[in-house]
């Protein structure tokens, strides 16, 4: 492979390269041409992108990937110190405001299942235990369906007075999914940014209490719906489902196709999305360290 490495540069990859996997790799399409920590690509057969901590690495490969290419990617990840559990070595172009902070270990790599099987096997052979830590389903929603169960209250755009609730929701959301973990300060900073957007919403119960959140990002004619969270004590009351429906309708009214990623093992969420009208279009997985290894 003839590799090219780009660090903190924009517009370095023609995303038509993985247009066939556009929905499945929508997040990669959004981040690859921003100022990521680095992008590695041959501009033909693969793209490796690490945006920033605490986010995972992304690897795109074509469906006809060869065994030689799988091995080359394995060796590349070892060389770049981006296998799960490794600490990326950084570069001279590291942002000055981050220079004094310890770089966290890479916790996962998102990739197709075929490459994941290869990485897990090679890890076992080399004493670097890996496993599939998250199975993701990719949905789109051509037509939104009104939920069977109405919920008390209604949905509203986030405002300044909602910052504290959203910060706590974001923190608990990250804890629930166990990836992209951020401390409460980082979550509050994120909430402050979200209040300036017009694409982050809350469901308020009949008393005006914030009980659920959901937002979306725009990319290539699609609205990526995400960060769906409901207070644990308020679940099974239809709040999250009705909120996702309203956000999905908002996305559609802007002429965008709603899409979302879901944890394949969280059946309640998947049933919720399917009832609203979301249809599965793809799947991928995250390769990470085994749970017992993470805790050791």
C-alpha cells in the first residue's frame, strides 16, 4: 500500500471513495475532512481516521478486502499505536492547549465485521486480546410513523435554562453506552455549545421537567439523529419514543433523510426506532479490549 498521512488538515479525502457505505460510515464521512488528529489513506482501498479523544478510531475498507490488506492494516495500527489499549504517540502538530494533558488510551476501532474477525485473531496470536465491544445497527427513516403511545408534555428546543439538565443527561448517556466517556466538566462545556444550536431538543413532562434529550447533525443531505437519553425513572412512559419521532419529523421537514446508529444488543431502543419507521440499512462493530482486560 502506498500510504499518505495527514495531520490536522481539512479536505484530504474524497468521500466518494466509500459512497457505497455512505449510511454505515456517515460519522466517518463527517469527521474525515475536518482537522482530525490524523488520517491515513491510499485514496483507493482504505481510510483510517482518528478524530480526537475520547472518540474511537474509524477504519473503512471495501467489501472485497484481501488477506494481505487486512494484515497491512493490522501492522499499520500497531505501528501507529492505535490498537485498543495503546496510547497514540502524538505528533509535533499536537494542539498547544492539549500539550500538557496525558493522551488517553485508544478504547476502540469502528470497522466492518470481516476486518474485526481478522484483528481479533491476530490479537490472540500476538498476545493482544481484543473482542467486539459494540455491535451497531444503522437505520434510516424514509417515513416517520406516529408512536402508538402518546406521552404527556411536549418537545422543545434547548435553551440556556436547560444547560445543567443537558450536561447531566450527556454525562449519564456516556456512562450508559460506555464509550466516548467524558467527565462532567466536558459534558457541561458540550451542553453550553448545544444551546447555541437549533438542532438539540428536550422532552418536558406535564410539569415542565426535562425528562429526555435528542439532537441531530446535518451531513450530505442526511440528518444524523443521536444522543437519545431518558431519565431512568421516567423510562417506559413513551417520552424518548415521542421525542425521537418529533426530531425525526423536524429532520424530514428540512428535506433531510433521518439516519441513526443503535446498539444492536439494546433491544428496547431498536424496537422504539423501528416502530417510528426506522429501517435497518447496515451494520458495523467496534473492536476493543475485553472487559476483564479493561478493568485490570
